[in-house]
C-alpha cells in the first residue's frame, strides 16, 4: 500500500523529500531551545488535541526527536491517537533482560524492512557497501515463532551517512525484494535484541536473534499504520476487523 504525496500537499508537511518522495527525516541533534521550537511547530501543524500536545512537551529530548523524525501528522485521520502511539513507542523501554547494543549512544540507526528471510549479516553489509556501517551493532530480527522477520536495524557512525543511506538505498533490491528504509532509534533496535536468558530460538545468526513482540496490539498502533498506508476505507475496515495476531503480523 502506497500513498502518493505531492510537494506542498498537506500529507507532506514535516517530511523530507528524499529520492523524489517524502520520507520521515533523520532529526539533527538540536539544542534545547531549537528543539523546543521544532516541537512547537510540529504540534501547531499536527491537529492533535491539547492533552496529546502536552504529553509530547513533557517528554525528554530523545523521545521528542524520535516522534518528530517520523514526519508530520497533518494527513492522519486521528492525529491525537497517532501522536500518543508514537510517544508510547518512543518511550517504551526494551525488556529488562535484553542484551546491550554493541555500539555507543552516538550511533544513528536505520531500519530495513522487507529483507529475504534467508538474509545474513553479510547481505546487509553488501547492501550498504560504501557506507560506514558499524557492523558489530547490526541487529537482525525474528518473529514470535522464532523465524526471520525480514527486518534489520543498522547503525551508522554519522548522522549524514545514515540520511544518505536512506536516500540512496531505499527501494533497492536484495535477493529480488525491494527493501524499505526508515530512520530508527537505539530504543527500537534494543527492543529487537535477543533476551539475555532462556532464549533458545534460532534466528539469522547467533547473537543477532530478535526480541519478539507480543501477539496483542494497541488499536492506536493499527491506526498509525493505516494513516501512513494510504489504504482506502474498505481495506482499513478489513484490517480493523481482524484478530489482534493478524493485525500484528500485517503491521
């Protein structure tokens, strides 16, 4: 499902134009005053209610950057629900027994989606050939059945390098599949790390098995997905009527 966005259109507000299409942007590390201004501008254009706006203003800088990096809300059907879901996702800590990331806090993360299930770490490095990937920190995900999920989280040493990688490599092929790239965060990557104890499941490579999501899904998360998908009302209602485990799989 794809949304057609035009420069100057309402759905494109707050998004960066990369490779001829709008995508969520990688937020620069702004100072406190600059970030406050960015947050105010984002909220003014969002259409979210006062409570949701106040919730974002009360968040820490890392959470605010994460929320803003995912683009504007002007095209959302329910911007308040979408904003609350983003805040929840950005604020949720990884499992207490998840392994630590193998890179420092200054890494800049890119999420890969749609990889072949047989993909390996070498495939990821080959995909980003020419870019400064911190290869020891790459996280390859598995689903709740212990099988490859097709997602990966890739750290870069430089913010500009991460942005360039998204711009140049988004929708490029790996094993005959188009790979989508998105800005991500250390929190999201750590949530996909293997649990430190009692995890005997098999993933892509030892040391890169992912933490699995629960089957239940917050309805707001479904709405976020639908708002970003551009699906028609019939398709959206079909997903809303599915069991939670099906919604989780689709999202």
